C-alpha cells in the first residue's frame, strides 16, 4: 500500500481509532493534533503496527500551522491521497442567546475555519497528484441538532455544506468528498460541553 493519509485530531477518539485501523491496512500516516503527548502516543502505536507515520503538532485554526502540516506531509511522503478532516471541539451546552461571542468564535474557528483551511491547503496537492478523497467528520448535528447545542450544530451544518460543495466543484477533477456523521461516541469531546449539564438540559438532551 502506497497511499498517504492525513488525519487531524489523531491524538484521541475517532481520529486515533481511525489511525490504528488504517495502520493495520498499510497506509502511510501523517497524524496531526495540538495535543502533542497523545498525538505522539498514537504515532508510536501505529508505528508498532508497522505503519510509516509522522506526527505534526498543529492548531488547525492557525493558517501557518495548517500550511506546515501539509508541507511536512508532502516533504516526507511526496503526496496526499486521503485527508481525514476530523479535529473538532464542543463548547458548553447552552441556549443560543446565552453563548458569548468568544465561545462562538472559538468553536467556529476550529470546527469551520480549521476544516476549511485543511481543505484549502490539501486540495492543491491533490490536484497536482491527479486526485484524492476528503473525509470530513460531520455529525448527526449536521442534520438534526441536539438540544442546547446550537452553535456546534451550526458548525456541523457548515461542514456538511463544505463537503457537498467539494463534491460539486471538483467532480471533473477527481477530488471526492464524503461526510461521516457519527451520533454519540464515548470520547473526550463532550467533557467540555457537559460542564453546564443540569436536570433540565439532561432531560432535553436525552
Ligand atoms: N463524540 C461524538 O459523539 C461525536 C459525534 C459526532 C461527531 N463527532 C466529531 O468527531 C470528531 C472527533 O471527535 P471525537 O469524538 O473523537 O473527540 P476527541 O475530543 O477525542 O477528539 C478530537 C481531537 O481533535 C483535537 N483537536 C481539537 N481542537 C484542535 C485544534 N484546534 N487543533 C488540532 N487538534 C485539535 C483534540 O486534541 C482531539 O485529539 C469531531 O469533529 C467531532 O465533532 C463526535
């Protein structure tokens, strides 16, 4: 297998699991996260399974960091075949009017701008290679918002829009996009959101 995959959010959760599974299938892995300790751990674990892999520390909402992880991947592996655009965050569960604009900016900067920047810098490499596939981790919230989670739901609707636009705009250029939409997975992401949970929120959320 000579295929090269970039995975963002590879330190924990779905990104880590995907890295471990693809390592078993022989993919070359460029693993990206701002959590260096757990990102290195995933990298060591995939190497133990025999995969060629690098770890690039990056905040996906920072344009220089994004350029750097794409450049490093091409320097080491020469191409990008698959881009798993997966890193994301949640913010505390609230009613929409209770969110501060800082919380809104923080979430949108990671979940929407970070996803956009990844696509912005990966697509030119794929065009040069003759094509590629982008897998965006969207969410059940891309279709039906969970209660008290409106800004996160908006970010995942936006990411679904980016996914469909790639499908439309690059259909003659051999670049394909798919959105993977999990429902509830037991990962770290909701720990931050759960800080506001009380009986009312829990009842609506469930
Ligand atoms: N857990 C769920 O129930 C669920 C459901 C639907 C969709 N999702 C989506 O799945 C994706 C993965 O989340 P998860 O559930 O595995 O949670 P997780 O918190 O375990 O994984 C998210 C990863 O992204 C990284 N990350 C966050 N912000 C980053 C940034 N600015 N720069 C670089 N890395 C950053 C984290 O360090 C972490 O490794 C997210 O996009 C999330 O929205 C999760």
